[in-house]
């Protein structure tokens, strides 16, 4: 397999400061970026998922809320709906659950990353961005354990640095980069 | 990736399948067509809490230890719920479904997968406010006997009332929410007057059949746990139970697109996943 074809999905977790970070990331990914991006951003239960509108207005990747049993497609970014955990099935489709919050969050980054790691194994890239808690670090560890690639936003460049710092401590990450550098790197894949 | 990791994951898939099969053969609870990612998460969770060495050990425990089965049943039936969850849904019911229901002299409603009852009492309160409760019969079912008992009691932790009140208000509630329960320092009890037209019973959507003809089915956040085949079957069950012109309410992330019965329905409120059963199907 050529490296260019290796990765089938990218999971991204962000929390406090995530809106701006996601905007920068998506803006800097080419319009023809061909690996599906799956995003958990911590949002309140009753938010209208305004994030989707904002990211779509950038006119880069097509951004939509993840739907049940949907298969992620190239050219799209998917956002987890408020108040549901987003999971990836072994057949690489989306499933939801409403069970307890994990790390005070629903959707939780760990839940997405852990299930995505099992579904995609070494064809997955996990990215942890800005945030004020430690959600995502267990998930990122799992991504690494199953052969995927781990990228963390450089805490020095993050709006809130605790989440990236926790992620860096949880496992040996492959790259610690600014948002622009993350996008530039992904564009080379 | 290391071969051992692949092996471990492969073994887990086999072990979980055997565990689910054991529960089915011994107790009749059928999780074979549930979302695998969900089942796996819950089983591994229980494995870690139990201190057992592996899932195969859980299989033996399930067969001999009834307490463990009950525990696992609670794990697999996610009972998380709230009153007036998704206020916009109840608002839509008030504005767009109530006019439909008003045309019936007597209204029968089935809440399937009602968990601990919050959703059912929310509907009862709404119907009371709309002047319909006295001519309504509600069947509230769930496959989990422990949770049905809780639902029947209608007692909830007092610290949840703030959230429920907020939901109630957003849902277009017409009164003070505190009028509907009595409270002490740790719990709130829904008034008995809201219970008199509700029958709580166990019913398993996978293995049990239609038990009544109804004008409305509310089944929210249950189908998300089922695979396509099971979703298809259960939507068929609802279709059979509903009268022509009856209303089907699903959860906000659920749809009928994978069901062969979807041509039996048309959309009433698209964003809220509220459907009407056609008269001629
Ligand atoms: C997440 S709760 C949803 C509660 C409520 N309807 C709501 O939306 O808030 C899911 C419920 O479905 C029930 N359930 C799961 N499988 C079922 C089955 N096969 N038959 C009946 N109920 C089932 C569970 O016991 C649980 O109470």
C-alpha cells in the first residue's frame, strides 16, 4: 500500500477554544482533501450545533452532523451531535448511544477515539486540539496501541493547553504541531 | 500493528458473540442484533469492574449467577433519560400532534422503551395541559423489569428537578413545574393523578409482538441501539400497532430510512422525526 492511500479516517477531539481551532484546521486543509474527518467538539446538550454552519461557511470540506449508520466519505467532515456519544462500528459506520457522560462530556472524545481505533486500526489518525480537561487522552493512547498515528496540537499554541498536555503524557505521540502545521502535514498524505 | 493486538480483538469479537448467545439461550434476552460497538463498550466496562480475567469467564458467571445477569442487563439497557428531553420535540407535539389527537374521542398511546418513566410523565403532563389526559390511555413498556418498577413509582432525585424544570419551560409548559410533584429533601414524586391512566408493563421489542391498537407510538433513543434488520422489524411492529393516521415519534438521531416499512409513513415534523401512518398501506 502506498503511504498516500494508507489512512482511511481522521478523528479530531477539541473542547474549550475548539471553535477557532477547528476553523483554522479546516480552512488550511485543501478543498480536495480526501480523508474523511470525524470531529467531537464538546458542546452543550441544547446547542443547535452551530459549529456545523460556521465550518460549512468556510467553503472547504463539506461539513455535516454525523448520521446513524452513515459511512464516512472523502471530502466530508462529520460533527458528533450534541448529547450523544458517537461510536464507530467495526463496519466503519456511525452509531450513537446516550449512556453516561465520560469525562463529564457527551459526546466524549475518548468514546469516539477508542471505537474508531478498533474499527480503523493502523488506518486512523487521531488529533487532539485545545481544551480544558483530559478527555481524549485515553482514546489517543488506544489509537497508538492499535497502530494508528497520534497528533497533538502544540500546547504552546493552544488556546487552552490542558487537553493537549494530557494527551502528550498519555502516549508517545507522533507529531506535536501548530494548527497550520497539522493541516500542512495532513495535506501531504 | 502487532499481531497480538489483532488476535486479541478477534478473540473479543468471538467471546462477546458467545456471551450474547449464552444470555439469549438461558434467559431469552436477545441482544444478537444490537449495535456491536455499543455492546462491546458495555461488556468491556463490566469486565473491568468485575475483576474477571476475560470475557469467557463472564460467560460462565452469566450461566450460574443470576445477580450477574441482572447486572449485565442493566449495563446493556442504557436507561439514561430525562423529563422533557429535547424540549423542541415536546413543543412540536404540543403544536402539531395534539391537534391530530384531539380528533379522537379516546386516545391510546404506546411509549416503547420508556426507561424509568420520565418521558411518559412528561407526555402525561403535556396532555393534561392540553385537556386530553382524561381521555387517554398510555401503555408504557420497557424490557427491563427493574426499570419498569422504577417507572411505576415515579420518584426521581430532587437534584434533577432543576434540569427537568428548565426543559419543561423550554418545551412550552403552561404552569409551574413544581405543581406536578411533591418533594422532600432528597426526592420528588410525580403526583398520583398522572399515573391513573398509565399502565406500566415489561415488553421486549425484539421478541414480543403487538399487544394493542394505538393512535400514537413514542419510541425514542431505542432504535439507535439496533442494527438495520432489527430496526426494520421494530418499525414494522409499530406500523402494525398504529391506526391509519396514527403518529410515530422517534428520537432526534433516528430515522426510518433503513426500514422497508418507511413507505407506510409520511413525515409530519421532519426535524423532530414525527411521522404519520398512511391510511392505505
Ligand atoms: C436510552 S433509553 C431511552 C429512554 C427514553 N425513551 C428517552 O428517550 O429518554 C433506552 C431504553 O430502551 C430500552 N430497551 C432496550 N432494548 C429494548 C428492547 N429490546 N425492548 C424494549 N425496550 C428496550 C432500555 O431498557 C432503555 O430503558
